[in-house]
C-alpha cells in the first residue's frame, strides 16, 4: 500500500493536505469539532464526528487510507489521533494548526473564530 503521508509521522501540514486534496489523492478528513463550530467554517467533504462520539463510532472510519483529523487549532484532534493510533489506526494524522491554520495559510476567504 502506498501512503501519501510520512509513514513515521502522526501529523500533516495544511500545505500537504492542500496538495492531497488538489491532486485527488484518497483520504478522509475527520472533523472532531462541535456542531456550532461547523456553522462558522468547514472543509468540504469532511466527515463530522464530535470528539466525544469518536469511541462509539470508530467503525465508521477507514483504516486503508490517510485519515486526517482536524479541530480548531489541533489540540483536540491530537488527542483523537493518539486515541485512534492506540486503537490500531496507524493511518490517523493530525492536521497541524487545525482549521485555523487552513484559513490563515490555504483558504484566506474562510471565516475564522
């Protein structure tokens, strides 16, 4: 299986995610923020599962391609990546800086909070 992210890394930059998305590489963005945060801004195509629901819903997540976990700044998603990796999801990576970094560096038209 080829990987589109560093094998030994548990994080990905917003620039690397932008390349993955623009190139159409298979991946899933998992947004673990609260619903009210999604009303402000979101990444198209992301799967939303609030952080507290992850343990009960891990069966919905892929293990075969990159799983990019995002939150606002990266702290909550870091905890979820640690949980998922302990649960056997070696494909889970944290989006460094979260959606805030995405809005600052990739999509400057995105609303910030």
